[in-house]
């Protein structure tokens, strides 16, 4: 059924459809509507799970840890400072191999206080062992939460679905809300084979010695790589049931493009509009949208990008003293190729500044016409 | 070989259950009060129990993976999270249809008084259906004796080498302010009292809090043979009153009609060796004043 939903509500509806057993969360702007709607769904009996209204984000993820250990399907949602506060627990949950799913609604990190979107909060969690999937529309938010459960439960890796604060979280769009029985087909009840069994005396997450620890991490890495294939299988199944197809990277007009934008999140849909205009103006322009950040889709990138192309990575995030984070990752993924495209980094829209069609076209021209800096990122601001 | 003619022995009636929840080969120091505490807690709680343990001595005492020194499941969790993790375990078990298993936090004083107090307060405030046990050895003993909020006034630790300058935080009062269904104190020197309380909490729903005073030979600097004696002296001197608060009603479970002088408790512990007569006198006055209140309330 098609409904007009705000991004945050698309996430809550997906959690209800996934029949999550335990939700634990703490409010933060711009995440609040996610948990408010879950409260409403619970109060009206439309969602049968338990909602633990914890006193902090750190405890929110701790409660997910406990519930997931007991074999429950779990969920939480946060943003910015809240996600940063959760950081310790993100590592722990991943190390414990629990298929927890959460959404992060991108919001820049203070100081100073800042409310609007940028991706530094989620990308700062790069090394926690969580999968990360970035969304460009409210439909994608709903679908990505369902996909995230499926991939997380098949790999025993936690998954974070990420979308832009306000730009998506508070924007209403028509969303196709799938029927419950179709979702049940895609997402059968969780059977976590390592679930805590009080009848057996189990020691969980006890002190490990260096050798087993190293092997556990190697196994985790292997599963993270395997997640790319699992994602493909899940996407095939998703397409069969729901008719929509998702890929780890989504090229738009890339085949014959001379210069490409690389974007993620809501900016990716603005970028498609910019590419349409550039094409109309006679330019061979394309856009590559990054959906998966972890696992990093290096093989897909190597296959899609051509050595003769110029690539402009637009990062709404920044690693101080170095680069935009997608740009960094992109360079490292392509470095081992004998022939590789030129990669240029642009920083734009930090703290929620607009990334407009005009700005994206300017970035494309700067790159295409050789004015961009190949070594250092260029900071771009829409002057309009 | 036993003769078939032999009469079957009458089962011995013990004041505490015979069944042991501890396995041999644990990693505790000699004379560890926290090990005795676990032993008696298990006798009261029985097997339908899952422990949730944050960073504390019991992170080690439970044994390195894949070993376990108790007969009950134990989930390790990060330092600040015990009460929140346990809330999740309970919700997860209930969602799978298990409403019987008791989820029990087993945490030290650092993980309770200090870094874990936010999660503890949150879980108590939500009246989560869990049992929270703080085995209180009055400092960060697992990391090598640093001061915690549970460290008594004037006590030596590695971070209060001139003696702690602040009184022990009154955690029980903080917990009482949360209006929880049950809270109690106990110590392994009084095993019947302790086991009884742990048996009793199984039958109560909602958030239950038990603080167990656990002497620690390396941290308190006492002879490892004195653990039980100190546990008893703490009660007999009135330094550690045994009580319970059920639905707001305070009751002393051990009335100490004639309290021993506090110095009998202090002098066996070298962490208090820097105390002057004046300090001991002040401590004695503090205990006497507190007991006027305890007796009034009971």
C-alpha cells in the first residue's frame, strides 16, 4: 500500500514489519519520530515487541546486546552525539557477533552545537565492525531496514542503516509499504543458533587469549567480505518479492561518462538531477551512488570505474587533516590497479549546508576541466 | 561395596542448601570474599539464573574462555552497562517465552557506585524485573586497588595513599530513593541471612537490589584467614548493618544489641593503619548516630 511517510516513520514502519522483538532507544534530534511512532504502534497493539525506554544511548545498545544475546530481534535508533556515546557498545556488539540492526540519522557532531546533517557521525564508526548502508529516499529507508535484518542475520554482523537528518528524516515522500505476509516471507523469525540458553552453563564473551582473539577477528573479516555476496542474494530475493532492486553501488549514466560524481545519501538523488542537466547540456556526465560503506564495495568499484574516467568524490564528512572519508576509501580501493581513474575530493555541506544541483554541476566542471586539486580536498560552498 | 542390608541414610536437614554452584578451579585470591558471596548467592538463587557481569573481579574469577567456574550461565558486558544489558537479557528471554529465568547482575562496587550508576538508576527507575547484586569490596580491586565511590573514609588505596578524604557513598539511600520493591544488605559471614535473602528475592517481581559486603585480603590488607571474621565483625561493630527494605518498609534482619568497638574491625585491616585515635573516635560516633536511625526505623 502506498503511503506518504516521513523518513523517520519509514524506519519505524519497517521495524514493525520486521516484527522486532526488543527495541531500546533514547531520544535525540532528529531521530525522535522513529521511536515515537514505535511507541504508538506498541500502544495501539500494531507492534507486539518490547520497548525499553533507557536512560542513554550507551544503555540503548547495551539492552540490544542483552536482548540479542538471548536470541531476540533487536533495534535501536540514534544520531550524532548519541551514536558517538554508543561507540564502545558498537564495538562490543560486533565482536559478540550479534545481528543488531539500527538506524543512524546523520547529524554533525559538536562542538559547537549543530543540528543538521553530515556523515561524520556514522563514518566515525567505520572500524567498529558494523555494516553501513546509506539511503537516498524514504522508500530506500524502509527497504534497507528489511534488507539489513536479512543480511545481518545471515552473517552475524550488526547493520546500520544511515540517512540524512531532516533532508530525509523529516521529509514526506510516497512510500510503498509492503504487505506483512510478504515481509514475513522475506524475513522469517530469527533463529540465532548461539542464543543464551539458561539450561546450559554458558560463558559468553569471557576473557580470550591472543590466538583465539586474532582468529575471531579474522573470521569476522571473512564474514564482512562474504556480506557482499549475501547482500546480492538478499537483493535478488527482495526484487522477486517486492519488485525493487538494490545494489551496493548504483551507477547512473556511468558507462560512457568522461567524468563522474561519487555521492551518497540524499545527495545522490540531487546528483542524478545534476547529471540530467549536464547531459542535456551535452556533457558526458555520470553519478555513482555509494550504498554500502561497510562492507566496502571495492570489487564493484574496480569493475565499474574506467581508467580514462575522472572521478569527483563529494564528501559530506571529513577526517580532519586528511580527506573526505569516501574519497579516502575510494583511493585505497583503486590503488592496487595498474591503471586507475583520477580521483578528486570535494568537501561540501558539512553541518547541513545545502548541496544543490548548481554546486554539484560546479564540482563536475572543476573536475572535468582539470581545475581541481588531485592531492588535497577542495572545500566547496554554495554561494547562492 | 555397600551392603544391601544397610538402612538408607536419613537426609541431613541443613540450614542452607547443600547444592554447590561453584566448580573447582576458580581464579580467586586466597580468602576472596567475592567468591564466598557467589557461593551463597547461588545457594539462594538456584539454577534458573543467568548472571550478567560487567568489568570487575568476577570477569576473571569466572575463568577465561571457554572455561567457567560456576554452574550457571554468565554473560560478560562492558563496565558501564550491567543493568542495561540485564534489562535486555530479560526482555529477550521473555520474548522467547522464558519468564522463569532470573536475570542477575553480579557487579563490583566500581561498576555500581561509579561508572555503572547511570544504567543502574535507569533500570531501577523502570522497575526492570531483574536482580542487581553489588559485591562491595570497597575499591577497584581487579585493576589493583584504586579508590571507588564505595571506598570508606580514610582507607588506603593505590590512589588514596594518604587515606581517602571522602566518606563512602551511601548507595543504599540512593537506591531507596528509587522506590524499588526490595533491597537488602548481606555478607558471607552470615550465610543463613544471606541465603535467605537470595531465596526470598526470587519470589519478588520488579527491581531488586542486594549489596554484599565482600572482604578482600589484598585490597583491605588483611590476613586471608580473616575474611569470615571481618565479614562478621563488620556486622557486629555496626559498620555494616544487615537489613532489608521491602515495599518501603525497613527491617533490621540482625539486631546487634551490644555493638563491638569499631576498632576491632579496623585493626585487622592494614588499609586503615594510618588512622589516628581521633579518626577512630569519629568513626565510632558516626556508627552510633547511624544506629539511632536504624533502630528508630526498624
